[in-house]
């Protein structure tokens, strides 16, 4: 199984390498100027050259993303539990949440600066929280309520109360929904943090490194910062996948062709 | 103890009373089921057979009449966990291994871990899946899942088993196999079974009595007594079995034509 998984890594790695090679070759061959599109090797040079600045920026932006992620997730999950318990609140709140979720929340970043201050990190964190909150809330609430009616009847036939049903059925049922939300919001939190940084906050973060270097036409440095941001996003995404595997072993079961047994 | 397993007296069930979509699901239903009996409910869709089963299980309340299970109101019987329930959808919890699914009702009753494990093993033997306790449900075929569902329903030794089209989603061969298994389990445990189906052959093969229901509102049209003695796979080709099936089929036809 481990060998199979490692083998699964080969195609994307090969594709990635080919892509970088084509990029490098294309820029050199077509004589594209560096300020339009720097070569991967130039970006790599800047990445190593500016590493202390970039590492610091990536770390700080990552912290904004993760802290906003944690607060947004906790708030979303809590509200989901609340609305599951009080159905009437749910009926009023969920359509509203879906509507708010469809609006581009990052557009609020300048306004959040006015509310939470332009120099601190609070405003940036607030943008991340707002972006993370809605998908987590909507998906978790869905998982808590969309339970097969037979499963509820079965629990009632055991004379189980609402709390037992919540613990034994609703919460495990909601886990895959929650995991989907996590997979969505983990990379989103990095995007939200960077866009928020374009508009304000401390000046040593990924967002500001990108804008200021682009402003001085040092596009290779800006690209290097983007590479760091991608790495942070990927790391968060990978952590959610890992969490999913650990918390839901049953989801992996049955993928190895063991389900073909006859009655 | 000669008290009846189930006594349904003049039961009526109306859904959405007073609303525009008011539906009379059952009306004037009387039925007594003796301990150890295997009773099947059959009828066209909308005849209220699933509703009837849920009234017996106290998952629904009758709008009129009374339901007694083992001499007490259905509600008390549910709180006492006097019955086990099996649905068409096996309803196993994906997140629990097979053995843990069977142990769930025992866990809720506060059994110790060792007792639960021992009973789960017994039940897996009973449904002939001794090696599958450590599997997750989704690793099992539909027929196997339904067997686990039956094991779960029987794990706490209820005196009554309520089954709502439990084999409805299975292919014909699996279905016949499961019917044989169910009869064996029924003989071994002595449980009373109330079984909902819309398969004529299934009802004839399984039961002592077949209750034929007519729709809108659901009423008992007739009751067909089936006496096939000990069922084996040969029973399916027995002239007696065909006679019973024909009798049920004719009752169902007159339900469709008449009323």
C-alpha cells in the first residue's frame, strides 16, 4: 500500500518538473523579458537570496492564516451545533449564511481596517475568520442534520435521547462534511490573509512583500514570495488531509477491493 | 406466559390532521399476534404497512386506538427495549466496525465491554459472519450488511423483531438465501417477527400468517394462513407453496379491484 502511494506521487512530480522545464525553456527561447515573467531559476535565486525576509514573511502570514482558521472553525462549528439544536434558528439563519457566503468577503478587508485598525494584525485575522467561518458553519450544520431517517428511528427504538443521538449519529455523520469544509478553507485562509495584507497590517508579511517588490519592478522577488505563499497553503492543505485520515479510518476502508466478498 | 406479543385495537393513524395534505394512513385496524409467530404485512404502496410497523414500535403514535406489546403500552415497550428493528437500508454506522455496530444497543444499555464483545461474537456466529467483526460495514456486501443489521437487532435478545422490507434492496438469489437464514434464526431464537414486504413469494415462504392490507385508508383486507411446516429450499417448489402464493396474490388482486 505504501509502495502504491509512493508510485502515485510519480506522475504529478514528473508533470511538475516538465512544467518548470517548459517555463524555463519558453522564457529563454522566446526571449520573454524578466519583468513580464521571470525564469524559474531567477525566482529560485531570489528565494535563496532573500530567504531570511521571505521565511519571516511566510511564517508571519502563516500565523495569521492559522489563527484565523482556528477561530473561524471553532465559531463555525459552535454555531452549527447551536442551529442543529434550535431548528427555528436554523431555518432563519442558514439561507442568510449561504447568501453571505456567496459574497466576496475579502472585499471587506479595507473596511475591516477601519474597524480593527490598519497597523495591527487583528484586521487581517478578522478577514480570515470571516472567510473561514461560513463554509465551516454551512457544511457542519448540513452534516449534523442530514442523517438518514432510519438511523434516527433506529436510535429511538433503543430509547436513545437527543444527546445520545447527537454523540452516536450526528457528530460522526458530520465529520466528512466538516472535513470537506476544512479542505476548502485551509488554502482559502492563506489567500484571505495575503489579500488582507495588500490593504494593511504590518509591512513584513507576504502580501506586503509582493506589493512592494512589484512596485519596484522586482518581479522575481514577488514571484519568490508567491512561491512561499503556495508552500504555506500546501502545508495547511496537507495537514487537513492528514487529519482526515487519522480521524476517519473508516473512510479509507473498502478502497482496497476488499468489498467484493459475497454473502 | 400466554399474553399476546402484539395487540392492536381499533387503530387509526392520520398524518397532517387538519392540514390540506391530511392523509388517513390506517383506519380501524385490529390485529393480535401471538408470541413466536411470524406475521407478514403485504399490500400495495400507500396501504400503511410501514406505518403499522412504526406504530407497533412506538416510532409513531396512533391518532386513535391502542397498541400493546407484551401486555404494556407500545411506548413502555420501546423504553424497555422489547423489540429490535431492521430496515431496508441496513443502517449500519460507517464509523463503527461490524462488531461495534452490533454492540451499540448493548452499549446504550450499559453492558460491560467484555459482555458486549462476547455477545457480538455469538451474534456474528448466529448470522454466519464469524470473521467479519473487525471489518468496517462498507467492506461488506449488501447481503452481509443486512445480516449484521439483523445481528444488531437481536443482540439484546428482544422478544419481538420488527422488519421493514429488510431484503428489498437485495438481488433475488441473496434474498432467497437471507430468507432461509432468517427462518433458521427465528427457529433458533423463538422471537416473534412482524415483517413488512411487497413480495408475494417472500410472504408465503416466511410466515405463519400473511396480513393483506388495502390502501387509502389502510385497512386489513384479509388474513391468509400459511401452513407449510418446516421450510427448506425445496419448499419453494412445493405445490403447497404455490397454493399459498396464489391465495395471497388473489387477495391482493381483489384489493386492487375492489374497495
